[in-house]
C-alpha cells in the first residue's frame, strides 16, 4: 500500500484496468470508487450502500487507519462526511468498526436488500 498514490476522483467515468470486475457487480456505483480507493489503501470494507451513501468496515489501528480513511475522503473531494467508530473488546476480539456517511450526496433509490428491510419495518 502506498498512501502517496493519487486516488481516483469521484467524477471520473473510466476505471483503471487493474481494478477487478468484481467491483462492477458487487458494489453500487455511487460508492464504488470510494470502496476501491479504501481497499487499495488497505482498509477492509465490509458493507456499503449507494442510496444511503455509506461504507462500513473493520480496522485494527485507530490512529493510522483513521488518517488513511480521512485522507482518502478528502483526496476524493468529499468535504462533508461523518465517520463513526465502535470498539469491540472480548476474549477473542479487539477491533474497531467504522461507518462513513457522506452528507449531502445524492444516492439513488435502492433496489436491493435495504429496500426489502425498509418495507418489512413499515
């Protein structure tokens, strides 16, 4: 991982060839570039949603990884976001979970799991 590598800007349409096609099918387009850039910098993302504009994941080193997450978001041009951290401590666990919420971003109506969950709640 090289933090000095430039990140891909949100407004770019073309993706570098070295990115796996997996992203095209598994990650919604609104958060795809952010997920790619975080993963390329060593941040483990576990969940994301384009209509709610969030990305979640696990990190081990809160100080270093928080710096990488924040730097990545700022380098991509995001200037209004929130990052929440939760720490889990137990006999076999000591890690942080994070959730990034992009404020003011326009996602699209979700046609996936979140829509089903929303309908069940009403």
